C-alpha cells in the first residue's frame, strides 16, 4: 500500500460543504447546525419562508428534499420529505 493517498477529498471552499437549493435552482451556502433522522437545522443570512420547499446538499453525502417548518432570525428548521426517492 505504498504511495496510496488515503486522505479524503475536501472542497476548497468550506461554504460549499452544505448548500440549500431554492425553487428555481438558486443555491445558498448555509452553516449546518443540527442533522437528524427527520430533519435538520441550519443558519443562513438569507430569509426562508415557512413551508418553502428546499433541497439540502451535503458534500459527499448527496441531497434530500425538505420543507422549511420554522425560522427564527438566522436559524431555519427543515423537515425532510418522507416520500423522497433516493
């Protein structure tokens, strides 16, 4: 196993590790605060409306559809779409 680079590939810009796509495809970098089975919580400078559908992209893990369920200042809580095909 000589000469094998076993380090994980990482994006150059940390803001690309988690992104949220809004309707129309516009992507917004966010800071992930909490990730759970049913949903997540992220921080963003952008305003999100309760009920707004979003796609959450996590670097090297993929993406999942979600819906914003609450917003308090910069903190947004989203619930994952339970019927999202993988």
